[in-house]
């Protein structure tokens, strides 16, 4: 079958070594052998003139190392070698596959430091999935130069060091995709030709219809295809040995839908402006050494439906408002003993402040009443003793006062007697 263009023997029980005769199909564009029982190694017979655009050998039993001859397939747009037993390092010849939109090497035993030859010449690479391998060293800053990257999955490896700040400048993870001034990691890109002088090939809509990749979205492992892949924007650096602070620059990734940094050794606080990541649907920062207060900007989230901040050292009240209040599962905040507020049973001290204030107000009211009566009594005493005391100590005043009282009494007596006599005469 020398003129065969498309071959789809996937999802069967094919076993044994992969036939080398496939390399001799000069017109083969799509080869999908995924989810079979193939063993041994990837053949080393691929040729530069082959027009292969999609190669899927995922979910087999392939072992040994990745063949360096795969670098000859410089028209490849999608390569899936995930879920095998491949080991060794990624061959340097892969840097010729600059048409790749998807590179999935997840679930293998590949080791070494992350490939440092990735850069702006991979202008179409939208999905890079290296999950669950044995990569070590630090995260290469060259990954920040990938101009179209929307899914970066480096989870479950042995990566160490700090998260590069430049990851916050990846253009296709931002609403504003213009080149950031002052960012040396976002240079203007001019297409680099192949070894034979031809330029990279653009990705077409029909190409996306043939591509698929597994992604963990909202804690669910999904097999994303076509439109899902073009819309998905995800960053997963979980289950590594990363240290240091969460870079504030990550909050610039305004179209990021999933951010997973769990099971590392990250410290410090959550960036204050994390609420600027308006498109975020899932956020997992659990099992780190993060501390400080949860930023109030969490109340700005409108799409967040999955959150995990457990097993850290956060303190203070849990923010309120908008989407954050709908996430009422206490396990989200588990093992943060100094956190308080809903949905936890532990109430914040500030919540008891109004009651304490009311008690203080009552005490002040009682004191004012006591003071009022004391003033009245003092006034009465002052008035009483002001008059009586003068009479006691002033003899002349006392005589005048009693003479005056006697005259008034006699006058009153006379008036009463006269009135009584008039009444009797009328009867």
C-alpha cells in the first residue's frame, strides 16, 4: 500500500513490534496506532521526505528510547507517545519538528532536564504535555518563548527550583497578546526555515479535527478534542519539588482556565492580584507551605468552580462575595488551623466584635444613669443646705425668716376665717 494516506488501526488488540514497513509508505500523512498492545521500540527508519502530519502511538507497551529519526518528520503537527514505557532522554533531533501543535510525551519514564531547545521557532506549539515522567532540574525559561502555548503540563516529575517569572508573559495565555515592553523573553519572531529551506506549515481547522489530548480539567481527566483543545488554557506544575514564591506575573495570565501548583514546597503568600485572572475555573494550591491571608481579590472570581487551598498555613478570615461564597465545602480549607469564617466552624474574632461593642454600649448607658442621679442628688443637697445652712449659722437671717413666715401664716389664717364667715351668712 505505497500510496496510503491515512491509517487508523487504533483501539484494537494489535501486538508485537511496530512494522518497519510503515516507514516506507511515502504518502502516509496520518498514522494512528493508539491504544493497542504494541511492544519493543519506535522504529528508526523515518525519512525527511515523508509528509506525516499526525503520529499517535499512545497507550501501547513501547519501551527503550525515543528514536532520533522522528526528528526527520519535520511536517508533524501532532505527536502522541504518551502512556508507554519510553525512557532515556528526548533526542535533540526533535528540534526540527517545528510544525508541532501538540507534543504529548506524558506517562513514560523519560528523564533528564527539560528540553532547552524549545523556543520561538516552535511558533505553533499549543500543547506541551510532559506529565508523569522523570524530568529533573529547573523549569527551562525557554518555555516562556513559545508564542502559541496554551497548555503546559509538567506535573508529576522531579523538577526543582523556582517557578520562572517569565511564565506570566506567555502571550496566548493572556487577553492582551501584544509583546510586553521590557520583557526580553518575548522577542519579535521571524519564521526559521527547515534544513531544506522551506518555511513552517500553518495549522488548519481540519488538522485540529484529528487531534486529541488528555487533560485534567477541574479534577476530571478528560480526552479533549477539536474545539476543546483550541479553547483550553491550562498550566499544571503540580507534584514536583518547586520552591519559593508564586510569581506575581502569573496573575497576568488572564485567560488561564486552570492553574495547578499543588504538592510542591512553595512558600510565601498568594499574589494579591490573583483576582485579575477572571477566566480561572479551577485553582489548586494545596499541599504547599503557603502562608498569610487569603487575598480579598478572591471575591472577584466569577467562573471559579473548583478550589483547593488545603494543607497550608493560611491565616485570618476567608474572603466573602461572588463566586467564592458558593464554594462551601470545608475540605477546601482543611489543615489551615489559623483560618476562620464560613464554611469553617471556627468563627473569626471580628464576628464577635459587634456583640462586644453592644456590651460596652450597655455599660456606658448604665454609667450615664448613675451619673445623672448623682448629679441630681448633689444639686438637691447643694440647694437644701444652701438655704438651711444659712439659717442655721446666721441668727439675724433666721429671725427675719421666721418673722416673715409668721406674718404670712397669720395672713393666711385671717383670709380663711373671713371666707368661712361669709359662707355661714349665706346659709
